[in-house]
């Protein structure tokens, strides 16, 4: 059996990120989507520190870290150099920063990069506080979160303000592609990075990345927290193209914010003090507001409910059963089509960050750490003919 | 080669353009603006093929040229005063990454109080940034140091950024006859930039890593060594410059009538021209006065300086910067350089011309007189006596 773990990532293993770090996972996925022909810049912060302790580097792409607030400006310089030397067609530029480096101290540089129209994808890994320095509040720290500089106390419920709306600020700059996503949805992330890199001009992608250390949740919960925040409506997963909202990830089963807040120590004060319920209600109102504003629970405009039209599926028919936006999730294996819609291992048609529903997985299964017995309990819905 | 009347800023911009930088980034600040405006026009007219990146701050101007330099192209930026202060963080970073950025600092005072006029507190305040600092006396030199700055910075033995300093207004806005060479002369003197390392997907490298305590010190040590090597390289490049351009370059310093001088002034920048006038006048009266003009403040060529001053009895430093709460920067450095050497001339330091106050022939003569009567007693020159000053 071939090795199940991909050891050839452009973001190599061996770095020193904490267990369950959402940012390291997101960075790996960004590079996987972008491929090797890029130059990446990085602001000071966790990602930089855990990946570049001389002489060890996790970066298998050309990468530069300069300072905290200048990742977008350094990227602008890289882009200008590539442009003048005629190399911009073959090499894409990716700027990276955490939420503090992007939304606060690096905000001016980011705005300049947007406004000048540089051909750069800027990725903000949003873990909602200054984690590298020890969990201090940033402009992207959410309402009521307790950080070390916005701590909950006898007179305070934690951070008094909401998140700065950076995606909207990017849209206001006329940035042609602006998107948000969460590391809980790696295929969405993958798709957005690829799409962004296919567009010329500035692009902004904000990725929700849990920080188990700073948010004080179990390290095993990284991706489930990253899904839950979307399912509550607190972190809308959006796409703006040329200023128009072109996609919003729909919520099929709305979760109350409580389910998302409770596993996180940064919100513990909301559940062990009198008056906490009112604070939770305020957060619920923020989520409900997002759901209403972006139509996160509206029926899809053209409700393309995929129907089983035949017992025999072609590849293109199978592709319609991708598990997204409420559609069923089917996979093919050795000529049989299985329904994985109800499986907890296949949320939103994704399995283990690597596999997608709507496809023939026969070859991928050869590399899987389990055999076909694992399909035994799933309902068979038809035959597959490529 | 054509000698034309032009503004100092225009001379510098012409020299920069002849060096064919591919990325220029700048943010406007008085009195630097004329240089970057001129370069912007050259790009707009197609006379210079470069990306001119108009940024939102000096911090980003320095960061853009940092990124472009790391990507392997020749770069240029310019600033003054508060702009240098805002760049300061990036300047240290540029030298730490050994990027051969060339920057013109059009020297201006620092706020508060706000002053747009000349002194040298801005560049002196980033003395320790790891940029070489070369100070021009006149507009010809402000231009000539640009060609040499690229040669020095891009020399693989050095690989450090260079700041060419010119006095704001006194030089930047003054019109003088300046020789601007033709392109082929500059091309022969300055070959295309060959980076040691660059950001390139064909050979992915990691720039700007962090270092733990067991390595950081050695990294700084290597930069210090490169700075020390730079004294010789500056001299070497000045020699090559003279052969290529048919015009002398001072190298790390210029000596004017020092051979038999018992009293020698030590200054940096345009003040040297005023002092040369005084020296000439006093020499006519038989007074053995001379001038040592320091071009290279970083690296500080202390062996050459001390050697040149060894025969002098009295040294008078006049500088346009302060170290508030301590002795002024240049005089303290000079005294330190003489410590433990056999020759021990008396050293007197004066601060003058801050915030654009004119330093006249009379100012220089007053310095001479004060050093005669009170050798070693530092102070300010031309302090007004008609104002009530705090604590007086």
C-alpha cells in the first residue's frame, strides 16, 4: 500500500506550530493550491516564527519575512520587480499575515497594495488575536472574547467591540476578488486560492484559523470549531467579485452560537456568571444578523436539487452529487456508487481534507489507510460507468 | 560628458537614472521631493524604464525597495527627516538581509519643533542602521556618490545598503554646474546587478529567518566585518571612478591643506565649502589651518582619520547634530578614535546650524577663536543672546 500521508507538501512538516494549529494547516493548504511557482511574503507572527527558525525552514517556495507591518509592501516590491523584469506571468505573488499584521499594524501597507492595484493575493490568517505575543486583542478579535488585553473581569465581559470588517474594506478599495473562508472547509479554501490566483490585480482572502492555545479549546477541535463558526452564522464564508457578492456558503443546519462558544475558554466567562445569557444573546444576534444580511439560510436561487435519474452514473452525473449546498454526497468505488450524505466523516462532501464527493475514488482508495470494508455499511445507490 | 547648470536634486535624479534602477519607490517629504519628482518624470517620459511605486508611507517605500531588491533588481529610494525616522525600522532590516539598497537622504532637522530646514540629525540618528553613510559636499559629489554607492553596495564583499547624504536646500535646491556623464561611461563603471541570493521559484530560498541566541551575534559580527571591509572598497571604487570619469572622488575622506596644519577642522557635508574659504583666507595670513572632510561616516575610517590628524595640535569639530544628554556624535567618536594613540591633539567640538541656521565664515572664525581660548570645551555656535532661554 502506498503511503497515506502526503510528505511532499510545499509547506514542509517539522515546523514548530502547536498541536491543532489552524494557521499551519491553512498555510499548507494555501501553498498546495498555489503550487510552486510563487513568491510568498510573511508578516512577523506565529506563522513566521514556527516555520523559519534558522537554519530550518518549512518553506519549499521562495519566501521572505521582513517586519510585522510590511508584508503587503514587501509583496508590492516583489511584484514590481517581477513585473519590470517580465517574470510576472510565470510567478504569482502571495502576501501573508495574521489578523494583527493585516488589519491593524499592517493596515496602511495593505490599503496601499490594494489601491495601487498590485497583482498580489493577500491571505490573512485570522485567529482573532495577537497569538505570537500571548493572546492580546486585535482589531479582528470578536465581541466578548477574553484576551490578555481585553480580559473578562468583574466589570467586563471581554472585548467590547466587534470585528473590523476587513473584507468590506477590501471591497471598498475596488479589489476585484475578496473572499472569506474557514480552515474547516479545505476544498472551499483550495478553490478560492486557485480562483484568486487566476485573477489579475489585488485579491484578499481572509481565512478563519482556530488557535487552541489562545482560544483555550481542545487541540482535537480545530476543524470542528472552524466548521461550527460558519454553521452558526458568526463567520460568513463569502465571495465578492468586482464588488458583487457572488457566493455565500449556505447553512444547512443552523447551530446556536452556544455550541460554538462553550468549548472555548475565551468565552468561559459567558457561562459561569450571572448575566452571561444576555451576552450570549447579543452574540446570537450578531450571527442572526449575518444570516439575514447574506441570506445564509435562503433556498438557493435555482434550487438544483440533484435527483437520481438513473441507476447508472456517468462521471458528469456523479459530479452533481457533491454534498454542497444541501445536495446529496455520492462517491464511486470499483463500479458502485455509495451515498455518504449521512456520514459524519463526509461533512459537506469532504473527507479528511483530501477527498471530495461526486467522484470516483477507486484510485484514491488504494492509498487510503483503510480498505473497502469501510464502505460496507453505506447505502449503494447505483452503478458507475466512467 | 556635459556640464550643465542644474538643481542638486536634478543632478541626483540624473545620476540615479543613469544607474538604471528597475524599481523606485518613494513617499514625498520636503526637501527630498524634487529628486523623486524628477525620476517620476523620467519614467513617465520613457527615459527610464522602471517601476515607480507611489506608496502610502516612507515605511512602505523602504519595504517596497526591500522586496524588490530581494527579488534581484536594482532599486532606489530617497527621503528626509521624519521620513527617515519612519523608515528606520526597515533600514535596519534591509542591512540585516544584506540588500544593496541605495537611498539618498536629503538632510533635514527633526521635529519638534517642526523645521523643514537643514541639519544632519536625521541620518545621524540612524547611524547604527547598517547603512553605509556617505556625505556630499556639493551637487557634483551628491551625484557622483550615487554611481559609487551602487558599486559599493552590490560588491559581493560588502552586500550592504548605502545612504548618500546631502544637505537639504543648501545642496538639494541649489543650482550649480554639474557634469553628468553619458550612459556608456556609467554602464562601463557599473555593471548590471548580480545578486548573491534572490527570491526565485527555480531555487526557493527563505529570507528573513529568526535566529536564536547561539547564532544572532555571529550574524551581526559578519555585518560589522563587512562594514570594516567597506573602508577599503570605498577607496578602491573611488579610484576606479576617477579612471572611468576623469574626475577625482574623495573616497572615505578629503584632506584640504592638512599637510602642515596645526589646526584642522573636521566636518561632514556642505559646510566644508565654507570652511575651505576660511582656510584659504587664514592661510594668506600665514595661519596653518586645514580641513579634514569626512565623506564616510559609516564605516568610520578611524585609522585613516587619526593618521591624517596625527600632526595637528588642535582639532575643531563642527557638526549639525546632537546626542541629547551626551557629547555630540562626531566629536565623541573622534576623541574615542584617538584614545591610546601616540598623537593626542586637543579636540574641541561645536554644534551649529541646527534647524537650518546658516553657518557663515564668521561662525567658523568664532569656533576657531573659542578653541584657542578654551581648548576642549565643547558648545554651541551662534547661540542667540537676545532670547531668554530656559535654565540660563
